[in-house]
C-alpha cells in the first residue's frame, strides 16, 4: 500500500497565511498545501509548475471509437495538441478522473460539458469528489471461515472495518467508513484511507480478522485465505446440493451427506430423496435438525470440509441405527459443497463406516459438483455519499440534484461506470471498481478518498434544477491545464450518455 503523507519531502507545507515567494497554495481540499515550485502537494495530485497549480494526472476521457475500430489516439500530451476534430460529442464521455476538485464546493464543478446526442442536448457535470463518508464492501467467494460476524478487520494492525453478514456462498466485509477514517487515532485514519485507496484502485491488500483468518483481497481476483488461493465458490448449501444432484446419485450409494457449515444435507431424509423413493438408512447426524434432511451446526466453522473445521467427515455422524434401516454393506458417500472433499464408506458387520475407494460413477458426480462451481473472486464495491456539499458544484439548489437523481432524470456514473444509487435520502451510491478505468481513485490526507463522479442529464433538466448554466461548455471548449488520456469503454458498461432509463445507448 502507498503511504498517506501530510506533506511531501520538502515540497509542501500547509497553512492559511500568504505563501512565500516561489510557493503557491493549493485550495483543492481543506489541507490547503503550500507547494514549492516543481513539487507536488501532500496528495501528489496537484503540483506547482513554474508558479501554476496543475493537476498532475491526465484527465481521462472515454472514447467509443477505441473499441469500434476507429482511429486510436492513446494519449494527448497537451490540450494544445488536440485540434478538436477527433473527439466526437456522441463518442466521447468526459469522466471526472483527473478533472480536479473545487473546494469549497460552492464553486461550479471543474467541467460542465454539453454534448448533442441524437439531437438531444445533454450535459455532464464532472468532479473529483472528496469523500469523508465512504468505504468499500468486499464480497469474498469462499466458504472457508474468515472470522465471526462483527469481528474487527485489520490492515497493518489497525482496525479498518468488520466482518458483516455472510451471503450465499460468500463472506462479506465492510471496510472504511467515517468512523475509522475520522473517529479513531490519526494512524487508524491513515491506514484505513490507504487500504481503501489500494482496494479501490485494484491493488491487493492483506487483511487480518480478529479471531479468524488472514485474507488477501484484490478486486476481480481469487481471494487468498491463510496463504491458500481459493479456487471455487460453492455450488450451493448442502441442502441445495442434494436438490441439484439427488437424481445423479440414485443407485450409486444408499446414502449421501453433503457437508456444509450452514446447512448439511442428508439424501435419504431430504424431500428430494423421499420423492425418489430412497429408503431410510438409519443414519444419525449431529447438529441441529432444521427440517427433514437439513441440519444446522454439525461442526464448528473452519477451513476444512464445506467451510467447517472438519478433517474427518465421520465426526458429524452418530451410530447407525439398525432399527431404521442400517445394515452391513450399506454404502455412504460424503461430499463437500465444492466437490473438493469426497469420501466413500461401506458399513461393516458392526455398522461402522469403513472407507473405500470412491467408485468411478460417484467420483464423476463429485466432479460435476466442482464443474458447477463458479470461480471464486473478490469483489470490491466503493460506496460513498454524494449528498453533501459536492452537489453545490452542480447546482445552486442542491436538493434538486438529489430529486433529479431519484427521479432518474440524472444518471450517476463513476469514471463512466454505472453507479447504484440507494433509495431513501441523499445520493449514496455504490460502484464496482473493476468497471472503472485503472487508478481512478486518489486521496487527501484529511483523510478522505477522492473518487470521480459524473452527473449526466438533458440540458433542459440541468437548467430546471438550477444548474450553473454560465459554466456549460461544449466538449471542444473544455480545456484542461494538463494532458488528456483517452481510454476505451469497459466492456458491458452502458454508454453513460444514454437517456436515463434507456439502458445507456444513445
Ligand atoms: S492535499 Fe492535495 S488537493 Fe489537498 S491542498 Fe494539498 S495538494 Fe491540494
């Protein structure tokens, strides 16, 4: 992870007094760095270039022609090099990445760009928002136990979040948020900011969970739990696995147990087994019986069979009951929800299960379970609140932007990627960071994350919500002090210029 700094090596200080000769003040965030010539500010996003405050990174524009065989212009060094003939309004989307921030927010956003799309005048308002209220939600496709719900998640020894409710085949972490950014020690805030920045920009971060595992998370990549890369997401819970594969086991084993940390399935008792006419086997399960053939809490959670702590699956069985169908020679197949673990047993004369080689037809069904597992991935969703002062950069009447978003008149994107806006008050959004151009996020040492956000609507709607109409510029007039970088749209992202509700196609 990169290190969050409050000032660069000799390059920046902070303060509100008049800067000395040769230094300038950056007013793009509350830190108010005073920056020497040739140096960058504390966030490395702004620099003093011969007395001019410049945004260091190129401003990113998405160009559809790059994905449709058009002329490729990967990088334009300076605005002056661009004659405006290459970028069509219908094929270019101005993102907020590298666009800059206007602090305090009563100033209009850095770019308010008009475009004509299919005869409709559209406008996109872009800004790099400073988010003190932000975090990431992490979905980790694994059954392996990461830690108890509510357990503290740490990076570099600092608490940066917690384990939250598990989902179907995945475990969830909630990281960041204003409490860790601002409510703890200075180091906790910095480490939290650092981890959020790295995760949002697609870098791997090692996390340690109190009372649980370590996990390396990288958006779009397999999680690594306690040093072992996860490969498969479970096919379903134990009961669902019984439902999916019951017919394929018919005639191959007298009994099947699908071991799962949450719901372990038993074929002969399960409704699927009943409908297939599978007789009782006298099996006795440990754990709490929920409904027929479905058992909770058969073992402790762990990194063994089906997300339990089991190395020996027989540990969840009691003695077989001869009065309820158990007999010598009865066959038992036990398998995990990923097909990763499987074993075959035959009851001896004392009705004890004795392990034998798995018959090929049963092994084939275990492989079928594995085949039906999806690759295990880590998913990182950035979540931020844009319902505050950021809105003043869009309109003099901020609540109208909120209303416009809620009425689906205004589309919210982050670096051109579609954002999900939560119902209810404010503009609280989530975005999949893998759908955004690389390195779209920055930080300021307040600490807070800097994330691109764009609001796109018709020009008429923009005017109606009290937009800064005197700052609307055509794309060809939208100059930047720094270079521009053209990137191809990310596959599957709807084109941001579509009319809201149209699915994104112009
Ligand atoms: S931290 Fe960055 S944005 Fe904030 S004042 Fe310093 S250089 Fe400007």
